[in-house]
């Protein structure tokens, strides 16, 4: 008996000379604490040299039947065994939406705007910023979960003081299509937009890197300050096991699947070789990790504390 936790704890409490009476008796009358559901903090701020980079959780939702999205070119047994080996269910997957805001010291730069203005500004405010402090909004590509927050629900601009930057190829590709979301969320800002190419600069230390395939002009960005780098990978890889372990698995969201797979492999090779941390817009929260090679693919290693020091 003396080895059971309950007895051990009682024995320990009996020895605590200064135990307040209220604490000793309160347990009998207090209601049980309510269950509050799964919850995570909505932001994480890291140090990139003299910059600060904050990932923002703009939303998170479960999606059923992930094999209808990832691994379109493999059979159900393969999808199941790869998932089981990684201790992942195959009936549902949790999706995350992670804009990143970088404070260069001169400008506050937001990369992507989430599904809605309301969702992203809630996380931004939790992180200590206000929407009117945002100087630059960078759009990596024109899918709805990246441009949805350009305006609030009432149609007003979410970031009233911002200038806008996006890839020339991406903008032109969507402008040629009859896309309602693009017309509602992006076109109204065209006059305030700067269009950049692969290798172009948003601001000092923020460099565009072409990552075409997911969308026609999908762009990534390298954040670099004082020899420290953080790669903002947007949607070049959308799942930490199915996309990293198997870069050639086709993904329903990739508009040009062979190009997306080639881009994925090229970037994963680079991140693994250079040991550079990346933010994946849809990686498991808080969205920052490293890449290591394994077999014919890669493995995701979540950031621990490297960018806190
Ligand atoms: Zn996305």
C-alpha cells in the first residue's frame, strides 16, 4: 500500500507543516474544472539574427480521407502502411494555416493572410501586433487559404497601411483565369502591388525564391539576418510525413503535379544539405522544422530551441 501514489501523496502532505487550511478543505466543495477542448497558443516568435519571425496560427481544421488529397498515385495499402509507420490515422488529418510575420526592425512584413482577415488578425493581435502596423503583405500564391485575409468580412482592407508584394508569374497566371476569389481578394490591390521575380527582394534580408508547381508562380522567401536563415516554404510541401517522406506522391492541391514534385525534391535537398529551418504553411503547429534525408525521401524534425538562442 505504501507504494501507491495516493498513499504516497497523503504521506507527503501530512509532512507539510505550513499547509493552509483552505487548500486542505477546498477540494470537497469545488466543482470539477471544465473540459476545454484541444488548444494551442496562436503564435510562436523566434529570432532570426536581428529579425524576429512569428508564426501565426490563423486556423486549424480536421479533414476526412487524407488519401483523397495526398498520395493520389499510390494504392490504399501503401498509404495505410506509410501512415501506420508514422503513427498517423488515415481516416482524418489535421490541417493548419500558418502565416508568418517578420519584423526586420525597419518594417513589419506579413507573409500570406490566411483564410480570413478576422482569423489572422486575431493571431496577430495575440502576438502583440496590430493590423495597421503591418507595412508589407507578401502573397506566396493565390489559393484561398493564402489570400482570404486580404479583406475583412465587410470587404475593407485588413491591412490599411500595407504595400503588397507578389510574384509576377503568379499574378499573371491568375489574372488570365476567370477566378472569383482572385477578383475579390487580389485584383482590388493591384495598383498597390509590386511584382517580383525569382531572386527579387521584398526588403533587405527577404529574398524571393521561385518554387513553381503547386501553383504556376508559387514563390518562397528566404529570411536572412546576421548569417541566420529561415526559409518560408509556403505550400511546396504540405504534409510532414506524406510529402517529406514521399516527395513524389501526388497532391490534389498541386496544379502541375510533376513540376510540384520536382520543386519539392529540390527544396528538400537544399534544406537538408544546408540545415536551414523552414516554415511550412501547413506543417504541424507551430510550423517550424528542419529536414533530414532518409532512404529515398526526407524526414521532418520539428524545431526545438535553435532559433530561440
Ligand atoms: Zn495552402
